[in-house]
C-alpha cells in the first residue's frame, strides 16, 4: 500500500513546494520522477545505476547521458506507477550505495517542473560553427528567445579552437522562413557560421557529398589564373564576378572568358595544375569523408583538365566539368560538349542519386556562387561555402572559409570518430 505522504524530499525541495503553496500529499498520476546522476566515468556505470531501477520494477521512459571531460552525467525519467518501490525508497537506496557507485544523485517529481508540452512542433537542428570565445551559447540563446524559438536540446563539441554547438530548436511559435533568415543573418553578424536543417531531413543518412571546385575545394578561380598567364586577367575577372553574383548568364560568361584564352599553350594548363592550392581543411575533410564511407563528387563550371588532376590527387568518385578544345597543343577559345552550368549541376545531383540508388535527401551539396543554386536546392542538405548572398538565400546554412572542416560537425561526425581514422 503506497503511503499518503512522500518523506524523501530534502529541505530545499520542501521549501520550494511550501513557498508555491503546493500540496505534499501524493496525487494520482504523480508517478514520473527525474533522477540525475553525476560522477567520475567508468566502464559499467550505466549497468550498475540502472540495475537498481530494474530490480524495483521501475521503467525508464526517457534518458539522456553523456561524458563531459571525464565527468559522467545522466538524467532519466523513471515511471514508478507499476514499480515495487516508492521514489523515497529508491532515493534512499541510491544514497546508501552512492560511494560504491561513485556518483551523486538527485530526485525531482516531473509534474512540478515539467516545461511546455505540445503535440505539434516544428523542430530544426541548428548547428553553430565558430572559433571559441566567451558567450556564444548566450548569444544564440538570446537570438532564439527574441523570436519565441524554444531550445529543446544543446550539445557542444570542440576540435582545437573550432567549436560546434548543435541545438534542437522548436520554431512552431514564429514564422519559420523569416526566423531562419533572421537567425542566419544575426549569427553571421556575430561571426558565427550556422546551418539550419529540418529535424526529419537532418536525420536521414547522408551518403554522397558534392562539391564545387573553384573557391571551394581549390583556393582560387582557375580561369582567372589562366587569364593571368594569358594577359587578360582584368577582363576575365570582371566577367567572372558578374557571373558569380548572378548578374550574367553563366554559359555566355563562360564562353566569353574562354574566347579570351584563345592561343594559350597547353603547357600553361600543366603549370597551373601542378600548383593547384587547396582550400585550408579541404584535404583533411575529404580524407575523413572517404574513410567514413561517403562517396565524393566534384561538379564544376571549370575545366576537366583540372578536375581530372583533383580526382587523382584526392580520390573523387565522380567529376564533372567543361572540356576545353585543344588543337596542336593550343587552346582554340572554344568548349566542346555540354556546358556545365547551374541547370546542369542541379540535374547531375539528381542523376547521381539515381546512379547510387539513393534519394536526393541523402546528398549534401557545397558551393560558393550563383551557379551552384540548383545544386544546393536539389540536395538534402545545401551548404553555402564562403558564398555570395544569392546562394546563402537558397541554402540551409553557410560556412566561412576558415571553418570548412566544420562540415564534419554538421554531418554529426564526432571528434572521437575522426581521431580513430
């Protein structure tokens, strides 16, 4: 027979209830308790903790556990409705064996502290990437609170001075599209990279990653480097900027620039290919992705001469680019075959999904300019890298130049997993 009064509350808990004018008597349905554990981590600790609940017939209905710098932290919701023991008895039992377990324990009745509970939520995973500094979590939490966005879960990982903070946020109480855009803009103003994914899509396994080449994997615009060798760099750079900003049709801009390269010897291409400098972090990123089993593709509005070199150097599974026409070792100023423009990039994403027998939702696309918009939109996760504003508006988020390796955090690849590779 369950006793009418629970005598296991400590002095602080009693004071809280008396101040609030709350009854100390048992009430029907007051069966869910939050039990928290904290102590030094060791093998077998979860087994030893949960064995006590199981022995008392107490069911665990929710649980969150992690290790922070060697400190074991676990909170669970225990259902005593069909148990053979009362919460007071279980609390006393844990206090008796606390030294043996090496943990401190606290008990709280869930109904007195339960936060908001709603049947309809609009959950998004918001990933923040930044160089570590004081106040990042506070700043993001303030941005969310100002827009009535509820934070439901937070976790943080660090890799050197790069930190990644993953929030699960409920956007149900705000206009989702405008709030996402405001969050992105405000985070950027504070020097924070942010990627916002709908929870359901974020949990779909990613299998293939597609990258743009110039200013994404390669740390410069190849065609501008060619133009410099040919002495037409000012003209080509102007056209390139207009195309990247979406002010000019890509195909026409590409043909205009290639015509300016007419007469360039193939030895120039060879020299540039030997000196392809990669964006910081890109080689490490691709290495980890390959080791984790991802397929990697390069879809470029640049030229096959250079994507072929990168395929050999970095191990891309697929490469797509434009082919320069070469006659007698000299560029003719023309392109052979289909132009890889923005439309073609979007189509290639869908084609790769069919070839790999996966959904486009299993694909991640990373690019930097207007020519990458459809590629970004057709993928399950689209990331704008050091990008123009036109691309940021259609992407799920943006990553700055120094944080490319942070894509691993966005994909949920933990530091421990990377260190094993």
